[in-house]
C-alpha cells in the first residue's frame, strides 16, 4: 500500500475519533451512582470526571450512570467489588452496613458541620488501617469522601419536642433509625421514593435520614405539612467515591497521579458547591414557610434538643460500639473517640453554615 494511501487512512482515523493523535482514549472508566444529577454530590462528581478527562488530555474518559440506572443503591459497592462498575459514589454505611461497620462512625449529634465531617472522615480513613480494610478487603480504593448536610424530619404532624416522636411511624435509616426508636417511634426502612409517596396515605407519619439540601430540592419539604431539625441530630453520614482496586492497579502511574490530584482538588470545590446549595435551599424553605398553606417549620429549643440527645445519644453510641467492635474485631470506641477529636479539630477552622442556621437568619427566627 502506498504512503499516500496510508496517510489518507490515518487522516480519516483522526477525523473519525474527533481527537488528535496525542489524545486517543486509553482508559474508559464506568461510573455509577444511585443519586440524580440534580444533587450536589453528583455535581461534584461531574466536576471530578470532567477535570480528569481534561487533565489527561482525553486519555481517560468516563461512561456515566446516574439515578441507579446501572446499579441500585444497595448494589453499588458489591457491584464495584465484582467489577460491574469501575467507580461508584454512594453510602455503603447505609446500604451495606454489615460490610462497612466502622464507616458508620459518623453518628448523629456529634456535629452540624458538613465540612468538618468531610475533613475528619478523610483524615481518619488515612490514619486507620482497619477502616481502610473495610474497602480494600472488598476490592475498593477510596478516592474521596464528603459529609452530607444536617438531618431534617418532615412530617404529617408537628414534631417540636421529644415526646412528639412517641408512637409515630418514621422512615429512617442508619443511626437515625436507632435514634427515633429510642424516642418511642417505629422506624420504617423503605426506599425514599416509596416513603415520600406513602406519607400522603399514612403509610409513614414522617420522613427523616434526609439531608437538608436534598429535602428541599427533592420536594420533601413541599410535600409535607411540617418540618423540623428533629432535635438537632446533625450530620449522620458520608458519601464515598471509590474505584475498583483491580482496575486501579491496571492504570499507569501517570493516570493514577492525575486521578489522585483531582480527587484532592475536588473537596474544596465540592465544599463550596454544597455551601451554596444549602444556602439557596435554606432561603427557598424560608419563602415556602411564609406562604399560605406552606410547610410549617418548628425548630427545637435548647431544652428540648438537649432532652432528645439525653434520651438517644448514649443508646445509639453504645449500640454502635458493641456492634462495630464485634463485626470489625477492633475497639470501635477508640475509632469513635479519634473521629470526634478530628471533628473538633476541623470545626475550629471551618466557616461552614448549616441549613438550619441560614434558615433562621433568612426568616428572622
């Protein structure tokens, strides 16, 4: 074949791919999450993937699946382990609790500061071999983690004091479920969409285990008669982004470095995204609460918030310590102490404002 023909074929190849010869795709990574593209965690992940593609000059690309279109919430991390996806974003502490007991260290009542949770969990993960083993032993390498915003509870009946929980059926997961049970409610573990639809029919009386920004943006506040901080339960979970360990080990050192550099850069970017989203939705919630027939917001006063904590915190802490110590084979109380110490460290330098703070400022309450 002549050099002229070979050159023409090469030109056709470049035109067909739409990429210069120096930017041919070498690695395709399949990303999956159960979360919709409209939420802040997904916005952060989109920035992460776009930035990796840009910094790698197109040598790494992502095939992206949101809203559980590839893997359900409960199958994300098991699917990651077996290679059904290369990268996932989810909450294994909620959906795969027995496999990730130490990841449940983000207990309620410890902090209202999402940035502090992000920093503390990341630092704890890097320092604690047993926490890392939860992931690496299941063929997963954690790239980064993000603390959710503070917990909310939205309901058919007003919840303004500890006694109001008694006898209610409440959709709840994680240690929030243990909390409402300690307060006399019956926790109901059903998927979020089913609970939202079922609340109008009385299947559940309230929904909790729902971060502040998601509750407003996702329509929960709009579909409810009443809303509350539930007794200032705070941040109760972290969202984890991880890559299949076998797939990671097959990447070149250059590609690994690009991914880890972007993983470090995504956190301050994500923190700003989340703060902006929380602020926007706090102002929106204030506006909703002022409309005729709009959701009525009742925040716990100091005495009632302390009563909720006094009833619930020691119970959920002791239950978690016993359970996690047995499953992980370590002193989970020491893990918790280290986490709380790191939370206080990160709170000291944080400028984060939680949604209920901003709501009170916006509404003058």
